[in-house]
């Protein structure tokens, strides 16, 4: 089939080509995947085996601390993988490959969508590794197949949103080092939320922030689907946050990519 340059079908074909480039890169450098999964696994073991005894005594209701903390660790996995994507985009911008792509007859958005889709696959694999380790250290989800499917869907939405935001942050950064640092707050948000302890154990000013930042409804929705805790309006809030972050991040990244290159 012949595609017309600038058409929607051409954009899909070019995006698929860029996705294959990202997948080959992941196969060639497997340490990128291991890092995205390894850092959250270290945090999981730290919080379960070192801090879990003390932190778990402050929890109300049934379940163990590992059941409580795993959803927060999964969200940390999403943030860690997105940080790696920011670094990859910044490397492309500084090593001249993007300048080369700009001279070719390809859909400009395909360069960015290739990064986002590649990161989505990497993140899902990393999350599977983290959940596997969590099961080994005592995680006991109560989810049925429908709950697991819903959890996968919400994680895809969250990963898509966070990754587009990190791509935009990478486009803002002038160096690779800056691109690696800008997404760092995203890794802290699961901790400054309900990821490690309930927000009602925090000081009032911090609790307000924890209750109203996006990672808290993300975590509560995932926790409810996996362990059966009440979800309330967290699923609706999560969907809204994902839509806002995805649209904002995508438009921001596209605008920055289309500007005149200065590096």
C-alpha cells in the first residue's frame, strides 16, 4: 500500500517504523529494561523487609504491609521508566539524529510517538517483573481476571500520560543531565501520597497536597482493583488526570519539537 506523505496513514506507518527502532534499541541495551525494573524492586524489598514492620503497624484494616505498598511501588516503576524515556529523547536531540529526521519526508510526530510507544512496552514489562517479585515476597492480590484487565487498562493510561509529560520535559532540557533530573519529582509523588502510608497520618498541610495530587487517585484505584479496598471516586479522578496530562504533554512536546532547532 502506498501512503501519502502528511496523511494520517503515513503518520501511523512512520510511527510504527520509529517504534521498531525503539524496540531494537531495547533489545540491544537490555540494561535499560533491567534498570527500569530493578530500582522499584530494590525499593519494594527495602520497604517490605526493612521498614515494613514499623510502617505496617500504623495501618488500619485487613491485609499486610506488602499488600498496601505494592500499588505505590508499581507507580514508582511507571515514573522510573518515564525518566529513562526522557533521557533517550534528550540523547536523540543532542546526538543529531533528530536533525537528520527533520530533513526526511516522515511525519514529525512519529519520532515522539515511537519513543512513547516503546516506553509503554518497556514499562509494562517492568511492571510484570515488579509484580512477580512482589508475589515472591508475600503479595496476595484478591483481583479476579476482570480486575486485572481493568488494572492493566488504568496502568496503560497512566503510563501514556506520564511518558508524554516526560517527553515534553526532555524537549525543554538543554542537556541530557537536565533531562534526567527534571522528571525526578514524579518518582517522589508516590511517596508524597498514599503509596507508602495513609495520607491521614501526615501533617494537615502535607495531607492536603497528598490528597489532591494525581498519584494518590492513581494508587487508590490500582489498590482497589488489586486488593479490594474501596475506590470511591479515584477511578474517575484518575481518568481525568490522565486525559489532562496526556493532552497537555503531547501538545507541549509537539510544539517544542516543531520549533526551530537550536542544538
